[in-house]
């Protein structure tokens, strides 16, 4: 069966990323089950059909799969940014948010911002 690349998001956008699946339902279910969301929380958008010669399985695509379908990595920092065609996709920022919150605590304890992030809360804890 043909595999497709989907962009899967949730309302909070904390774990948005690509999923390879056979259909929308499979992509959404995979995202919900593997990222800790409830059924119905994820929304998948089909981006491109994965060519048959590209070996892949359902789930998160490897960087090689993304490159094989024409993606270009714009930024591979804490939140990856990928360009595919005319569109740019930014990875969900949950981990970046957690590092920023950690830095808020470090800073409040007089240790500075050990992760080098910008403050997101109004006042250090």
C-alpha cells in the first residue's frame, strides 16, 4: 500500500511533526498514541506521497526519508524547521519550552540561564 507523508498537529502545537502513514486516520492515531494525546486531538494533513523506491515504515520519518521526498532542513536546532516545496514546517516546541522553564528556575537560583534560552515566563520562580 502507498505510504504518504503527513503533517500532524494538535491544538497546543507542542509535538507537531511529520508522520508517514497509509491514511489520515493512521497518522492521527500514531501521533495521539505516541505523544500522549487523546483520540481526536491530532489533525493530519497529507503533504506528499512517498515514492515506492523510498523504503519507510509507518511512524516518524527519518531524515533520509524527508530528504528523499524533497525536504530541505532550514534549521536543525532544538526545533527543526523543514522546507518542502513552498512551505516551511516547524517542529513542535515542547522540549524548547521545558528548557526555557528550567532556565527560569536556574536564573531564579542565581545560576544564570544554563540552557541559553530566552525567558518565557514573566518572572523567575
